[in-house]
């Protein structure tokens, strides 16, 4: 177990389990409100879905026609993250492209939906787009510019954790949660990395492992994790994030990084977020599909491929509808909501135990604020959220950010080319 920082003496103590963007975000938010926090992660920070994402800072355009509320939240959080995260973000912009065989009505619905929720969506001529994306396919017929960007998740998590630590939080890496004590209907103690802690609340931000964490407290959280592959190819210079203007499918996004492009992704239901098949065929399929937008991806060498597991929450009824009802027969679960859910387990007989599941990297700060509001209500802490108002530690210093990544063992494949962790 690696310990950094120390929590405040006296007052209520909250244990946050999970060292991804949401967990570190909760730790930062609570410490800014004066709460004593211990954050525990079973490995290094950013080891789960956060560090194995494609790292897109969504404008909300991807969700605009099907989930306008979620899209509106994305565009709002997009602006906040840019403001507070500095060199944890690259302002690349984004494009949605429609090919000759794509449904033109879908493109129009997405454009109109973006504008309705306040996303700056500008239709541009394909020939103009080729100035920033020289290898764009010849059969691109329509293009829409949106304010997408790229998040470097290792930097974001390390900076958020360092911010929480500077405010008094204790950050424990290599410290798995192994036990939760419930007495008289409330959580009272927890064991992390062999240490027994007295706690007033526990926040389960363990992502795809939230079900296992919840089980230690005797409550059930029905997760339905889905795995997806990201493929790094030796192709530089696409400029903006590229999105295929069609219903979400395999191989419909390409993300610019330092000297490579990350292509994604697939969505396959898995039973165990630690042990699942990583099929080479998925890599080939993603490259082939993305190459319909930029044919040069086919000839670019594959530099790396990594899988991430989405922490999707799917109670039994909605899970059956989402998985069995998609008609694919492939075990995909694209129909399961990407919205976040905050579960207060007082309803299950365990007061002071909370699970935060689902969600998106772009909206991690809003997710953390929702959790902190609920925890503070229970603890009687009267303090407003200020995480949108203050920049993260080291946000303007890329070299210091990368030192923090190393210190917290937050290296991840998503941005290894940027942080120098390769």
C-alpha cells in the first residue's frame, strides 16, 4: 500500500473507493467543502475505465438526438473542464462526417438536435474540411463541426488527486477494499489494504467493480460492464476528433494524439471486468470501419491496442431490454444508458453507503458534485460545490502533471504517448 497525504483530524471521515476520474473528483469536491477524505484504489490511479478510454471531451453532439439532457450536460461540463484542467485537455475540435451510404436524415436530425440543446454545430463544406484532415475519404458528403476535444485522463486524474491531497485528503494506492462493517443499519468501518478505518460514509466509485464493492456492504448493485477496444495507429495529423454521423456502432470515432491516432471502439458484454476475451478480430474491425472515414488508417501500422470496460449500470429489467432487444445477437449492449446513477443504500438498510455508477469521463465533475451534495446532506456539512470555480493543481504545467502521473502510478495506455509513459 502506498500512502500520500493525510486526512484532517476530527470531524466526519468519508472513504472514497476507486481512483478514476469520478473517485478523485469526489475526493476533491469533499475536501473543498472541509470534509476529511481517504481515497483508496486497489492499484495505481486511473487503472480502470478512465485510463482505458479513447479520451474524448464530448461536446454532447454524440448524444444530442437520443439524450438531449445528457447532451446539454456534456456541453456544459465540456466548457468547465477546459477552464479548470489546462494541459489535461487538448482543444482539437471535432467533426461529424456523413458518407455517401450514410442516412442523410440522421445527419440532419443530429445537427438540429445539437442546436436545440445549445451545442455550437456548424455545417461546413467537405472540401474545406480536407484542409485540416487531408486524408478524408472522397465520398464524405456532409460535415458538421462541433466543440469536441481530447482529455488526457492520466493527467486529469493525477491533477485531481493532487488537488485533493493538497487540501488534506489521504490518497492510498495499492489498497483494495476488503471489508465494510455495518452496525445498526449504518456503515461504521472499512478495511483497505489491511488498514481498518472508522468511517462516517463510504462512496463506492469503483466503476465496473462497483458490484463487488457493494457486496462487501451487503447490498446489490447490478452492473453490466461492456468491453471495448481502442487501437492506436501510426497516423498523425487528422487534427480534430472524427465521428461517423450514424447510429453508434463499431469503429465510428478517431481521436488525435501525439504521433498516433486512437481508433474506437467496440461494445461487448462481459461477465468479469478482469477476465474477458480480447479478440484480434475486434482490432481489425475497428480499423476497417474507421478507414471508411480516412482510408489511410488501413495502411498505418497498429502501434498498440488496449481494452477498457465501461461501468454500465443495468438492473435486470432494463438490462434485458438493452441487450436482448438490440437484435444484434452479438452480446453487444449499446442500448444500456451511459447516464450516471447515484444509489443511496440507506434504502437497502445501509445508511452512509453510496454507489455512483455509469456516466461519462466528460461529466465526471458533475457526477462528483452530485455525490458530494448527498454525502454532505447526511453529514450536516453546509458548503457549496466549488469545483467549477478553481483550477486543478498544476493545470498549467505539463511537466509537473507528468511527474504527478508517475507519482500516483496513474500511467495509462490512453495517453501514454503524451505523458511520456510508453
